[in-house]
C-alpha cells in the first residue's frame, strides 16, 4: 500500500483530490505541507513538459515533474525539481495533474 493509493483511486473515479504532500524534492514549486489540488487526466494530449503529476514509476508513487513525453504520448519521463530522474512510465500510470498549490 502506497502513500497515494486513496488519491489515485479517487482520480481514477474522475474525482479531483486535495492533499498536503511531505518532502522537499519539488521545492520551490511545492513545499512540504503545501495544499495541492490534483485533477484527473483523461488524455495524454492534456500533458505538457513541466507539468506536475501524480504517477507511479517502477512501483513507486510520486508527485513529480513531466520531463519528457514520447512522440505519441504513450510514455512519460518523470523526475523531481532537484535534477533526479525517476524514469519512464506509461501514460496509464499518470493519474492526475497538479492544478493549484497553496500554502
């Protein structure tokens, strides 16, 4: 069971979620404890490089950046805001995009 399981389930059900993630890997875009709003994504055309997404890469759940998109949007390359790369994941493992960050 991962830290984001409940949020992922809600996003898959088409619901927008709000939560306060912990950690500093996304600073200064998201600080530990900021309130983030994440909306479901239905189509890979909705994604752009530099979007922050809730996703799973190699079995780990992240609220990290889109660093690259494959030509047809079927794969997404994920990393944090500190230069670390998590790797490629399929679009079906990208559950939602951050649309708002509040202190």
